[in-house]
């Protein structure tokens, strides 16, 4: 083998040089095309950036007529575009929208070998002028498919406010239901799948989280931090109570007192009129078959859910619920009456439900109800998913109601939702019900838990019973006194698929 290689290197017949030269030609051409392609791409990026800047800048000024706006767009473009190649710029401008197109011919360095001496580049940009709209629905997830979903017979009516979807997925908004959502404006950073009507715009700019500045104070979460509901001490006490009753037929009075304490602080159980006060509610707060008035202030729901069960009527003005710790989320059932108004000033102004973004992430909160749910303010769950559904016209009397969450689904068949956190809670709730009813039957507790109303069947047509009609009537801050998140009042880039240029 060594001898063959030595003889090959000594060969002076010229065949090797000829073969190398033949193969070098296409190799050089390929390298040249790659260089041309990279060169063209770099110039296209510069051209597109300049077009975007010109469209955004020209749509904002309110004191320009259409001709002045067109000239201003060209002026901004040429100010930003510093390449030496001449560009043919066309602009169509109105007070609401600016479309701009740039066409450039670039000479190639190597493609001319194949006859392509020049390459034509034609790029477009379009921007719309945005007003400072109130946001009533916003999803914050940046990549999720179906970040905002409309399913079954869910119907959203929000003619006075805007919907914003920040996901860049090509199916960021999925409208798979039987009705078109109705809003003043629907802006989706990614794409739209389904029937959403003419107000929906894909490829919009994403908007920043309007409540990113919100901070929630940290606590250890043990009994010393609890104003109400030290369940970590009550659960083993309840187990001991059952054990003693089964063995000895009696229960220690101290255990009875502890169980009554938890039923009185963490569980609001009717039919008595109940009053609750701001503070730290450890391991959750639950309302069942009772009329409860909430005093103004902040209710910290620590390491447990906030649940509003069948037959409960909860009213509060100037209240905010803050979810923090483990397994802290929101769950409302059918046949509840919820009338809550957010505070008008302070750290949580405009917010009714707030999730600490560092706590209980990747969980599911559920607002399931009917026309008796009235929320004047915003539900803000930055890292949780939110399902909204129920019977009838939920929020029909709400002058201003908004939802901002990681992902949001509006659905009529909310009973189909399976949530692991809800399964865990149902197990605990069942245990507490059994203990409370056992003590009631023994005459040791005034609390009897009756959930029979949860099985009540609604009457009427199928369409009426299983249609969630989310009516969002956003009023101005002056009308409600409640501040709401607003979209930017400048400009945003939009899809140019339907540009007239």
C-alpha cells in the first residue's frame, strides 16, 4: 500500500491535476452561491428593519394628512437605511395604518456564472395605530398552542375592550366553539385557528405583562404566620377524633374545640350570616351554603385553595385574594353568588384575584358559575391556567370584568376538565365533611355540611343550560372607579398578507 501511494505521488502524467480542476469548478460555484446568499440575507435584514421603523414612526403622529404621512414614512426610512444600494419605496398611509414596500436590485458576485447577474428583493411592512384600549382578556404564555381557546358553546361578548394573545404559535388562538368571540379588538402575536370574525388580527406585536411589577410578600407558611386556619394541626386532630370515637365511643373536648376552630375559620358553612376579615388564611378558605360578607382588604390564601361551593353567596367591596405557597388556586362551583369589587387604590388596585408568580405555578384555576357571578376587577394568574365556564350569562351584570392568565379557556362543558389539584382538594374536603357531620350528630359542633344543592339540575333548553355567555361590559375608570390594564397607545406591526402594495 505504501508503494502504491509513493508511485501515485510521483506520477507526472497530469491526470490528477485535471481531475482536481474539474471538481474545483462546482465547488467554487457552490461557495460563491453561499457567499451571495449570505450577502443578500444581510441586506434584506437591514431593509426589513428600516421598513418596520418607518411604518411604526409614520402611523403615530396625529397632525399629518395622508400625503404628509407618506412623505414622513419615506423620510424615516431613508434616515435609517444606510446601505449604498438605491431602493424604490412605495407607501400607502392613513391615520390608522401605514403600509410601506421597499424594492432593491442587488448585483451578485458569483451567481452570474449561472446567468443571475441581479437579484430583486421586495419586502413589506405594515403598522396600525393603537389606542389605549382596556384589556379584558390576555394570555401571557409566549409559545403555547391554544393559549386562548373557545370551546363548545362558550360565547364571549366584550364589545368595549380588547383581547391580547402573546403566544407566537401559529395556532395561538383556537376558536373551536359554536360561536364567534366578540371584542373591540382581538390581537394575536402568533396565528389564529378557527372562526373569530373580522376583528381578529394575527402577527400582532406581543404586549408586556401589565402587572409584572406586582410583588407578593413571602411568608414561611407555618402556623405562626396564620391569622386563620392552622389546618396542619387540625388534620391529625380530626384523624385522632375518628380513631377515639371508633374505639371508645367518645372524643376529647380539646380535639372537638380544634375541629370547630378550623370549621369556623377555614370553612364558612351556613346557613348563618358570616363575616370574614383580611389576613393570612393558611391551607385555604372555603365557602359553602352560607351568606358571607368580606371586609375590605387583602386576603392571603396560603398553601391551599379558595373554593366557593354550591349555595354560597359571597359579597365584598374593595377586596383582593392573593394566592401563594403550595396548591393555592381558585375554584368556584355552580349555583354560587359571587359579587366582588376590587380596591380602587393601593398595591392591588383593580385586582380581585392575584397569583404570586413564584407560587403554585402550572396549576389550574376554575371560575364555574352563572349569572350571579359579578367581578368588578381583574383576575390575574400569571403562571396558572384559567378555565371559565358554567351556565347562562355569567358576568351579565359586571360593569367591568377582566381575565389575565398564563393560558385561558372559555368552555361550556367545564365539568369535563380534570385537574389533579382539584382531585387532591376533593379528598381533603371529603374528610373534613365527615368529621364535621360526625361532631354535629354527636351534638358537639354546630356545623353540618350539606352539599345536596350541588346536584341540582338546571331546567330549560340544552342550548340555554350549557352555554356560557361571558358578558364583559368594560366601563371607564371614571365610571367604575376601578383601574384596568390597558394596551399601548402607540403603534404595532401587523401581518402584511393583505397589504394593498
